[in-house]
C-alpha cells in the first residue's frame, strides 16, 4: 500500500484511509499536543517483521507521560494494533506511524478536558535521504536554529510540537540546497539532525552527543551503539563541538526513516574522503544484515507480523 491507501487503525477500529479524519477544532491542531512514533517493518525473508516494536511503544508511552497525556489503551493493545495494521494492509516492508493526540472537546491551552485519540497508519517508505545517499552520503549545513534548551521543550519526548524546530532546520537546509541540517544545542554543541541522531568517527572511535545535548534518544542510535560494541569499536557519548564535525574522518546519521546514512559534506567542507567511510560502512552493513535477515536477530529486535 502506498501513502494514501488501505486502512488506518483509529481508536480501536480499522477504517478506510479517507475516513481517518478529525475535527478542525482538535486540540493538537492548534497547540501541537500530540506524541508519535516512527517504526519500520522489514521483509526479513521470514515474512514482515516489525523492528523494535516494544521499544518504540515504550517511548510513545513515555512521551505521553511527560505531557500528562492518558492514552486510553495499554502498551500491549497498541503493539497488537500495530501488527494488525500491517497485516490488514498486506504490507511486507513499510513505515508505521502511531500517533496519540489531544482531540476535539474544549478550546484553550489547558488540554486536560480533551479526549486522547490514537491512530496507526502504515505505508511503504523508501530511503529517507535518497537511495544514492546510502553510499555517497548527504550534504548538510549547520542550522542557524538551535534545538530547544532543556528547560524549554523536553526533547526526550517525541512530541508533535518539537517538530516545528525540525521543520525550521529542514526547510532552511533544503532551501539552501543541502539535503539536511544539523542543529546545535543551547550551549552551541552538536545536537542532531532534523530527524536523525548524529555520529562522528575520528581515529577509529565513534562519538555521539549525550541525551543532555537536546537530542531525541533514538532507537536506531541505540542499535548503532550496540552494533559498534559488538564490532569491537570504541563508542562514546560525549559533547561534541561544532568544529569536530569538520575535522572528522567520518560522520553519519541514524534514524528509523534515515536508517544509517553517511554525511559527505558539512557547510561545503568535505568530510574525510567525501563519501561513505570504512567505519560507517561496517555499522551500516551490520545494521542492514540484521534488518534484511542475513544475520540472526540476536538481540530479539523483531516482532513477526504473522
Ligand atoms: N532525532 C529526531 C529529531 C528524530 O525525529 C528522529 C526520528 C531521530 C532522532 C532518530 O530516532 P529513531 O527513529 O528512534 O532512531 N525521526 C523520525 C521521523 C522522521 C520523519 O520525517 O517523520 C523517524 O526516523 O521515523
């Protein structure tokens, strides 16, 4: 099913894509009051299998908790609903978008009187930053927009409103001819891309900003850390100054949509050899070997659909 086709799970029922609507006076539309996830389902050769379903749904509930949002389903029910949505749409590999939002009920900033609605959509979504980028890398700029300071908007929550920051970063980058933007945190240290975590390779070691650098604690980031350790590579979570990007041997992004994507240029400065470097390639191969079913799922990251 392509985007726009098939069924969407809506508060417990599978409805036609066209019927999955909400009222224009829904709270989330006015105030950004939603939490969501992005999950991939891969064709592993054993049928469609959902990647890190439990971890994504846990994060959805944690995002909701931060915003005092009571999701009217439990985690097990929503995990089953994700499976049902993929199965109903007869999808093999796809992207899954669970979203919980403050719905239609009352106007005004205080959301407590609004109902919480939950939807789950699934559709086929290819390479986020383009097929060629997986080998050639992407050209990025450091954004003039910073990620929210810690006592402003909580970045550990994957909330709809946070993506206003991401939109500013992404639009600025693409309108200036770059593929993506990298935002700094409120101290001026490297934070993350508009929809990706970032990794820097230098002298064979890998560095990534810690959760205190206004990042979303990415689930793919956790995969990269796990796989790097398995490969015997040093990986550290530490604050990264902007200029460390320019003199890095390699830089790459991670994310559910972006998977593992190399960065070739930052602010027009060529990174390393200007294409995917050897450490990035090792991490990328280890990742794709698992998700494409060539390597065993030793960490129990998959949930089968059937
Ligand atoms: N940082 C941000 C800001 C972010 O949005 C994502 C995911 C990540 C890091 C990586 O997190 P994870 O997917 O758990 O590894 N971005 C999602 C939304 C992309 C979109 O355009 O929509 C995604 O990759 O699904």
